C-alpha cells in the first residue's frame, strides 16, 4: 500500500468532514488491517484499512460492543465514518475512520 494513495484518500475523507489533512503516519499492521494516524488541525483520527477480505464487519454490532466497553470504563475509539456508510472502498478494501486513542495493544496469548 502506497503512502501517497492513503494520503489522497485521507484528504478526501477529511474534506467530507469539513477538515484539512495536516499529517498522516503509518502506525502498524496486524492480521486483519493496517492502521494510519490521520491528523487535521482540530482532531486526530485512526484510519483502519481492512486487509482481510473475509473479515466480517457488522457496524451495528461494533458500535454496541464499543459502547459497552466505554460504559464499563474502557478506552475505546468512536467511529466517525466507514466504507459501508460512505459507500466507497479504498483500493477495493473496506475501511473505518475512528477517533484516535493513544496507547498500545495488550499482549495476546
């Protein structure tokens, strides 16, 4: 995935929100997605690009799970836009733009 393509896509997403791209940085990749830190003048977002084509995304369930975790005191990102609602894919891949929460993943296993 080319950084320039992601930058162009993030610029379009922020424009849709009435914002301008200030900075974008690649953060990490996992088994199912890559994550980019997208910064405007006003806010910081996480752009997740789903690399696993067969990964099931249910935005209603995802929103419910995030709300439950947040109500229990957990730090979770809030969804802003996604490929289903925005009705467009990035290079044939699904994506989500969320608020950015700084931190690290706990160790698995």
